[in-house]
């Protein structure tokens, strides 16, 4: 797993690429897994051990989850085993298809609708004791057909990351940190010089979308039931970015020979980049000599702040023989103590408000990313939306010469087909 995958969702700090997979499993635990209407008394319970399937970003994440599960297992008396998948999507899909899925697992926003609609998932969200502690925008990402299916395990947002040496060399100070799109255009131009551009990002919705949200747009509404790709704000956002591309003050990462924005920034081909807080790992490990700071993205044309959020949840199988224990485990894993330990071990931001102050104290340079929780918008979660986004991304690559409205109109039609 990498922290910069296209169309990504955070997997405990790791971004999980979700393609079009065959959601062939069918839950039969009870009533298609609808815990929301039956209550905790209807959850299955047995002496069966729990199997937990995760998509890990590396040894640090695997160890942290293992340690947390082991502590819970010792206290509860329920045996539990954690498996770090080599291909999470494939192994999860195969488990459902074979009738023997993991009890608890990382669940992406992209695949939620498919698994929920065929009864594979337990809709346990309303049973969570800490339900009200989660950021509301994260809960929306895991609500399908009016039911909250699972607990958000962590999340990330996009913000603006600045090379401080290049900033100073260009004669810029803290007073020049952009608060508006016009100011961002100005500093991007000032930062553009031989060997690097002022601004870069990946040419995909998972980055460009932050500007669409700031302009009052987005590809779909908050609960992914209505296509909004052709909204006026989206046109404004793409027109603005096209202007930066044509001015030469911004280039997409691929046009700089980089695989993602973090690489373009780390190799100093760009003085600023729009990226998520996972960039810190790459900077520490691959580009330790590059000095940088993160600031919030500038507000859109109407003064509205906007960004995208990425998240995964802890899914529970509708076929689990020990759903009560699984729910108890999830509540342990999403507690403030567990989430702060995960953050210290491998970097994700806690999904609960009660952990915010402690996290900000321990991660002062990254506070702008957590501030984004107040105005972030999730990526589309409608079944089939990932394929539409992939098509949209293909068109964004040629935005400099393309017609923003035509690109968005085509995407609107594709998304409308999913909601009919």
C-alpha cells in the first residue's frame, strides 16, 4: 500500500487504491446485516476467535494494530488474529465470495455501497457507544441507504505544503501565505523559477477536487445520491486551475516526471504542492533535507474553505459468528487511547473529536490538516462512482488544453446514470 494512490481512501494512514471489483459475497448473518433496526441483542455471539484483515502501510502499522488487538484480546478473553493482506481488496472479495470473510476488516468508501447493498456488511454504526464523537463528515462517508455501517478508523485531508527555503528565496514572508485564490496565483508565479514551478499536484479528482469543494461544488452531494459535477462552482475551479497551468506557474506531477505530488515536491521540482498529511512520511524517509511547512488551502471565490477527506472504516461481516465481540473490538480500536497510539506509530489523524486536542499538541506542524475536518467533503461513494472518477481523471490530464465545462458535463451524465 502507498500513501499517494489515485482515488484513494485512508487505510490507517495508508491510502488504498480501489478498483472495480466483483462484490459477489452475500451476508446471511441476520436480516442482511441490518443491526440498525434489530439492536445489539440480535448480534451473534460465540466462543469463536476473531479474524482481522488489514491493508497495512508497513511494519509500523502492522505492529500497532497487532498490539492494540492483543491488548483487547487479553482483557476480553476473546482470541483474535490480525492478518496484513498483500492485496486487501482481492482478499476481502474472495473471503465474501467463499462465505468465510474476516470478522473485522478495513473497509474503503469506494467499496462500501457494493458490499452493503448485497448484505455482506453488518450495519452496526448506530450501536457504537462513541458514535457522537466521530466527525460528522466521516460518518456520512459510511452511511448507505440511511444506515451507518461502520466506524471511521482515521482520516486525512488535503492542504498546501510549502518549501520554506524556496519561499524565503523568492522574498516571501508569513504575510504572503495565500488566503485567496488570487493570492495563490500570485505566489505561485513568484515561486516559479528555472528548475521548478510554483505549484503542483496530481492531475486527479483526489487533489483537484479540493478546489471544487472550495468553490461550492463537488462531483456528488454529501450522501452521494445526486450528481453535481456540472455545478457552476466546479467550472470555476477547473477554469482557475487551467489558468495556472497556462500561466506556467503550475504543472501536474506527471508533467514534471513525478509519480505523485509528494515526489514532485520532495525532488524540488515544485515549491508548493497540494497533498495530504501522509506526505510527512515520504519527506522524512526520502527527502529529509527538504524544509517545509503546511498551511490551510486558500478559500474559494466566495470566501468558502474547502478540501477533500479520505478515510476507511472498520467493517464487520454480516456472517461473523461473534459480532458482539467484533463490535467491542471496534470500540476499543476507535477509542482516543488507541487512535493516538496509532497516530504516534504511523501517522494517521484520529477520527474522533475527543482526541483532537491531544493530537494537535503532539503534531503542531500538522494542525492545518486536522483543521480541515471542519469543512472537508468526502469523495463519491455511490456504487460505480470509482469508474466514473477514473474517466474524469483521464480527462483532467489534458485540462490545460481542454474545455472544463465539457469535461464536467460528460462526468455529470456518467454519474447520473449511477443514481437512476
